[in-house]
């Protein structure tokens, strides 16, 4: 050591010994709290980017977006569906019915039941898309292979059944909320604040047979939802491939919108009578509106006898008007959210 030169100070406080110098302290590991936060963020990114979780979360987002976009037409469809041959309060054009809804209830009438619908549709859509991703894995001829249309139909049908079983009580409550403030002569005019979602559910549970009351009408619901969801997934994924340019992985956003609109319209047209039956059974015991159908076949026979075959398609026009923007926005928002979540996956480090 030359005269006037100081020994380098080491991290352990000793002079002239091999150790980590102060200059190297910046390369030491971060403090435990920062490391724990960083590890947690990485774990969360890895978790939300898995195929099932990404589909589950994106499905919930898609459901909320699509239902809010078409809430006025969705409610109008229900009001059309629950009318029989003797109730004509909403026997009018769609434009006049929407004006009547606004005149009777204000802009809130357009959104009546939408809060409950979103509470229902978020888990419903999340379970539907998430379970479809699981069923697809079991149905793949080989890992990562595309499904043929029949497999897509079956996987979609199973996904529809799964989502209905998990969320049906919210659906029946939403139907009650949608019609309780409508100006039907058979319904008593309710003064003051109308009961909300949870109060309606508790009342139904106490007065209409407990859990069975909350699942009233699930048979026609499952009978309609299974083919509807199956057709929706099958048609969308099949059309999507035709809209994808050669060499591209995904179609353009407007092609996704078109594919979603077509798939929803096809699926809804084929399965709509089951949707009418579902609504009728959901209010089968509702005071002033009950239909007292004994079975599914009794309901079909009664509706056709009293209202004609057209009775099975009541409300289909507002439904077709809503299904295009509903399914288009649903599929587009689903794919955007899913792709974003999948892209959050942390990069894998190459082994040395």
C-alpha cells in the first residue's frame, strides 16, 4: 500500500479482508418487503393469465358490458313475454312501448332490474366462459387442437347448464323486479319504494317453497340455455375463422363484432320459445300474474291454444334488436379483456 492511500472499507467493517465493498452494496438483494411485494405481483400476473382465470374474469366483464348496453330492450322483451291473451298493456310497437315505459317510470324504467341483472350476469357469464375453457380441454382431440363444430356445441351446452345452476336465483329475482313496477292492470299499484333484490329473494324464499321457489322454471331454462349457449359458441368460433385474414391470428375488431352479432341472432332464433317458457314459469306463482301451468308440456299446449304459435315468440323483435349489439359487445369485450390478461403472463427465463 502506497503512502497516503487508505484501505478500502468493507461491509463487515474489517480492513484488508476479502468482503463486499460499499461500492457493491447496490447489487445486494432488495429488502424482504420489496421482494415479497414483487413476488406477489408476479404470482398474481401468472394467476390471472392462466386460460381459465383469464376467461372467467373476461367473461364477467363481457356480461356486464353487454347487458347494460341493451337494458331497455331486455326489459321490454320481458314485459312482452309475460303478457297472455288477456293482457294488452304492452301490445304496441317497440317505439311506443319504450315511450310508455319512459312516460310511466322515467329513465329509471329503462334500467329497472339492470343492477340485479348485472349482479347475475357477471358470475353467470364468468362461469359460462370459464367452464367452457375447461370443457374444451377435455374435448380436444389432442392438446391445443381446434374443436370441430359438434364438440363446440356440446362444450357450450355444458357451459350453459353450469352457469344456470350457479346463478338461477338471481335470474328469477331479476324477472320479478323487471315487471313489479310495470303498469299491468292485474298488478296492485305499489306505493313508496319498491322492494330490492335481496328483499325480493327473501320474500320468495319464505313464501314460495324455500330453495325450490328460487329455482322455479329452471327446467325450461336449462332446456333453452343449453342449446342457445352451445349454438352461440359453435357459430361464433366457426364464423370467426372465416373472418380472419390469412396469416393473422385474430380477426379485426369489426369482424369480431359481426361474428358475435350473427352467432347471437342464430342461437336466439332457434331457442327463443324456451325463453318465453322460462319467464312464464318464473312468475307462475306471482300474485296477479300467475299462470298456474302444471308442467312444461301443459304450458306449451296452453300458450298455443290461447295465444297461437306466435305466443311462443312474444317479445322476439326487441330481443333480436338487442341480441346483435348485446352479443357483439359481449364477444368483443371478452376477447379484449382475455387477451389483455393473458398478456400479463411473466416472461419465462431461459435456463442457463
